[in-house]
């Protein structure tokens, strides 16, 4: 028996934000690295389709530009006629994904992006941020993360890589590049 | 009635005979059986209510809609990704429809080593029969075996490995391959299209977006369930209160013990949240020269059981299962970045995978974490299980090559190891170590285990709490050990059995 159903305005959830501890960082990378284990060809995240519309909501302008440049290198095809990240909604897609998730799962992502931006200064002794490097230098910087002897740095690379792949390969412009025909909705199913 | 609480806004106050928490393979079955027998039932599902029309076949839209924490739930050390459904119908909406009964030796093991008197294959038969009829379980026809599964079978047969084509719960499958993203065609006989509507038709009130946060009990038993109306980002939009004589906890082996412990319910055995098994799995990708389109057709129809012998050893072993992925998931599997990675993605139509799924002895735990809905999951592989997983990876590679794969991509981090046909498989790791290989789990279990002794177990052979009158558990939490097989049918059958027990005991429970 239903007793009562009252209308009430939504309220913010009581959320405790973790500090930038090692464990918090692991959780963050774990989050996106989930995506890695989706390397297991299983699942991963995202946000409602409607949220892909519009300007950045999770990352600020600076972070969005770092993400775009990192993604350009992560998904570089080497093909002259292939779309670039900037031609697609890949970055907006990642932004929407993050905006739609529990903040406790994504709160360290901006920090991770800043780490990539200042990685060349911190780890490579270059006097330039990531977004000011050439394509080849950016690749070198990313390879430094991937091959680092510091496990946490490798994990961070994996997290960023996976986030980029989620954004990129969910764009239908990328599917012809790999031979994927796309969803069958509205088409005759194979059977 | 199925209601999306987020659409209405506000608070919910309900009263029922039974409150079921969770609507997956356990909760939906319990709700339908109880409602059909005339009990008033309220179901609280923290996830949204989607229908077949909402399944767009796009990874960016569907994976977040269907998975707990949007697919990002992890063990505390980040080593294992735990994938569980978070929607009406639970994990049955995204699972791949293997339909196995509880292996006989496991039934015997649970009865003999865990004191479950009367827990026999014969006693379970009626529940299996009902569940299989309702889920339309049937053998997969030969013409339904996909090209990837056929090749895997060929590889296994060349090597002399035991395997078979399985049963599944699909009806009029169109072989589109999008099972993991929700079935647009209504062919998958998930809880969403079977037991959930059956429960609703029998009068159960099913509420989506309703997260149970506390079960209150007094000396005489459970009294009410409190919670919140929540969205996918965890924002609270209202409160939930359900008064009920009986509570069926079916939120899964992570959320159920979390809720139990957060509620401060009796835990005299100390076993709530302990004994966590995961069926950890690791995938090896194979690349063929010709297009396979492995992502089309029934994803999993063949099953290699060469490396598990439950009659001889019910505690250990592993199975191999084909697996495929759409572009995002495939990209995540392949090594490197930039042009090197893209060169491999260009082989996308020729890629298919084989995973090793471990019948694990490793045991972890679930404890309340940083906040409501954020349980902490602790799990570490034993050295024995690490070696077995690595052995499974080698066998995956062996089978993939025998099946005609030109190269294989083994799961090592940060970049998987690539081996060409003819390469020495000795290059593969001798142990799968947490953090050095991506490990996934879709079958967390055993955190509220059944047993005859209240000192060493949480619930009895019917899922009823030893200590809290009126509280039942009806999900994979109750498995006394790792199951060693896909768990959908076992979970549903045990929930059916719990429901029959509640009905039989109703006068006493309602008193």
C-alpha cells in the first residue's frame, strides 16, 4: 500500500571529496583504468547521450585544451584524410561522461590532466608545457609516461589513454577507419 | 507497476508484506514469485528503468546506463574492475546469457562442507525447472554459433581440449551481437523482459532510482527500509521509506553486505562481507587475417572446460570463453598509443578474444567505504590463483593460434605483449599479478554465505538470516564458495527457493 508521495526539490548529495592521496589517485586511475580492464572486452562508463551536447561542463577551458591535445596524439592515425579530434565531439563526449558520474569517482581527473601538461617540465627537464610541444615531442612525452619505471605514472598513462579511446572510438567518424559498420538500429539485422 | 522515481521527484513512503532490494537475477525472481502468490511486494532498484527502446547499440550511451559506477567499480587497489548491472533487471540486462545449472559437485560440496542439510540436486530441481521455463532456456543451435566461437571450437578440438556448445536464454535471436549493450530486439530473456514484468503484472510495485541505505530491525525482526531517490551521479532527489515484515536483500555481493553492515544488523559470525570470490578473468586477443566480425552473432556459445574438473577438485580450476568487443572496448585491449595502436585497430574486423575465468580460492572482503554507495572492496589473488590465471592465459594463446589467429595480444600492462604465430609462448607471464595485467570480474559472490552453522555463516540453506528474523538474502552473496560456472541460473533458482520458503513460512513471518 502506497502511503505518501510528496514533491520536493532535488538537493545535492552529501559527498565527501577525497584528498589527493595515493589511494585517491589509485581510485581515479582505477576509474579510467576500468576502462582498461574493459580491455577485458567488457564494460565501461559514460553519460547520457543528451549530455554530450553543449560546451565543456566538467573540465574548464584550459583542461579541455590539454585533453584535446593529449587525445590528438593518443589516437593519431597517420592518415592525411582521417578526421582529427578537433573535427569530432570526442572531447565533449569525455566531458559529458565525467559530468554524469559520481563526483567521488572523477574528482581527481583535472589534476591528472595538469600532471600531463606539466609532465615535460617535471619529468623530461624540458622548459615547455605539453600543449606547447611539437607533435613528435608530445609523443615522446607520452611515451615517457607509458614506459616510466614509476608504476603510478604508468597507471596514470593508462587512465589517460583509456579516457581518450573512450572519447575517440565512440565517434562514428572513426568507425569507417577500422571497418566497423556501426549500430544496426534501423537496419536489417544479420539473421 | 514500474515507476521511475526521478521523473516524479519527491519522497516515497510505502508499506508492503515484503520489500525486495534489487531487481536482478535474484530480486526479480523473488518479487515475481511472492507477488504471484498474493503477497504485497515493493521492489527498490537503485538504478534506472530502461526498456528495449532505450538500447541504442552505442557504447558511449549504453555502457554508462547499464553498469554500476558506470563500469568503473574497482577493488581498493585498483587491480580488478568489477562489472555489475545498475538498472531494473540488474546484470541480466548486459550479461551474455550462458545458462548453466549449479554444477552437481558444487551442490554436494556446499551441502557436505557447509552443513546445508537437504541442499541436494533433487531438492533444487523444481526451482531450476521453473526458472529455466520462465527464462526460456534452450540449447544454442549449431547455426547460431558465431564465426569466432566456431574457430575457437576448431582450435580446442585440434588440441584435444574438452568443450561444448552451451545453453542460453534467448528467444528469436537476430544475432546482432549487442547483448552486452542491452538487447534492442527483446530477444535476450533477461529479468527485464521476464520476471520483472511478471512481478509487476502480479501487483508488485517496482521503483527505479530508489537506493536502499538502511535496513532497520528490532528484536522481533526487520521493520523498515530507508533510502534515497538518486540519479546516476549520486545526487539525492528525495527520500524512500518502506515498512515491511520481510526484507529480501538482493543487491549483489558487493552492495548487499555493504547495506547489511551499514545498517548495523546482527553479524555474530563476523562473516558478513567476508569470503568474497570474484571469478577473476583475463582476456587474450587474437588477430586473424580474414574478417571475422566477431562482434556480430551470439558472443559466447562455446565453452572450454578442459581445465576444470569439479568432480575431482571442486575448489579450483578455470574455464575458457570466447569474447568480443565493439570499437571502444577493443581499443582498450590493444597495446600502445598513436599510430602503433591505430595500425592494430585497422585489423578490427579480424579481432576476437578468449578469456580465462578462474574458479578462485582467493577470498576478499567488502566493507563500508567512504560513503553511502561507495563500499570498499578488498581482494588479493593467492599465489596459486595467480599461477592458474597465467596458465589459463597460455592456454588461451595456444587455442587462439590453433584456431588460426595470426598473432595474439596478451594482457600485460602498460602495453600488452604481442606474439606472432610460432613465437615461444614461454614469453608469457608465469603469474598474473595485480596491477600488471587488467583483471575483470563480472561474478562477485559469497559475501553473505549460506551454511548450517550460525557461527560460520550468515544465512541458512534458504537464504534466511541466522540472526535477523525476516531478513533473507537472494543473490550471489549466498554462495558458500566460488561457483566455478556462470551464475545466472543458480542465482535465480536460489532466489526462487527463498521465495518458496517465505511463502511456506508466511504465517510465522507475518506474526
